[in-house]
């Protein structure tokens, strides 16, 4: 692994034919969304085994909605930061083939990214557990929770709870993108959560260059990462984009 500067990463991107971004909670921290696992995050106050499993939601939806409404308030107020806009611009220029995000905040799309694989879903959409129907946010009354569909089924944010499978389409698209990229940018992710944490190894299996953009080293840094860009994503990515001019 070699530490690199923003201009050095810009040079790598200029040489890439098909770069890909894989993002995690760290890219959205500067947008006002705390990492759930960090100090002050939701998991410090809400035990994920009591609030974030599908079994817990089905058993006591009113209790779980207490946490979901707090999460919703945070997400609704968030806006993309310079790192989101940088990745969207790289896609627009044809350098980035797409973004695989573990986040559910919709900030990549808000920044202008088009080819986004929502690995864990999108908290701005809602779905019925029974009929699988989709509900627009504006059609729901959040002052009356739990929420129920016309069919009688429970409505939940269209995100992957612990105990639920990753959507098949998202898995297929993510794997295909990882297999075909020649440079993988891991931005703001510790890569601890399975099965998303296998995607860097999928990319490496076809000799892709692995670049981490994180504030600190991860489990991948020593054995898989080729280059490491240290710093807050919202600070270092404008420098990368400036160096690409």
C-alpha cells in the first residue's frame, strides 16, 4: 500500500478506462449524517438488535418507528457535500462507470449521479412488507405510526434491515460493475459489513487498482489496497477535481 496525494489520484483517474466508486457512511458524515456505529450515532442509543432487525420491526413496529422517525429527520435535512458532487462529475465526464453505495440517504442521486446501485436500499422510499407495493413519501402520515398499507401489511422504509437479504438486482449489478472496473475507489467505508465487503476482492480478482479514500486505515489497507488517500472526503475530493483540470 502506498499513500497518495489528491494530484496523484487525479493522475490515476485520468489513466483509468472504467473507474468505479464504492461508498459508505463516511462520505455522508460531512452532510450531517453521523455514522450509525460512531460515537453519538444511532446505535449508541438504539440497540440494533432491538431496533434494526426485520424480526424486531415485525414484532413491535411502534417501538422501531421511534428510531426510524429520528433517522428520517436526519436524512431529510441532509444535503450532498463536495465529495458527492465530485463523484457525480466524474461520472458525467465518463471516467466513473457508476457508484455502489451502502448508504440509504439518496445523496448521490441528489448530487447528480445517475448509475447508482443502492446496495442497502433507499430510506426516501417506502414499501409494504406484505404486497411489496411502493409508497411515495408524500402519501404517508408520519404522525400516525406504525404505517399500514391498504392491504393491511406493515409499511417500512425501503431499506435492508438486519436479517433481510440484499436485493438480488443490486447484488447482480454491483458484482458486474466490480468485475468490469479497472480502478475501484472506496470512499468513506471501513468495509466491515458483509456482503458488500467482498466487492473489493471481486474487483481485485480482475486486477483492478484499489484506492481507499478514508480518514483512517481499514482491514483492507494492509492486504488489498494499492493506494490510500487520507482525509475527510469533502475536503480531499475538491482537491482531486482541481488537479484534474
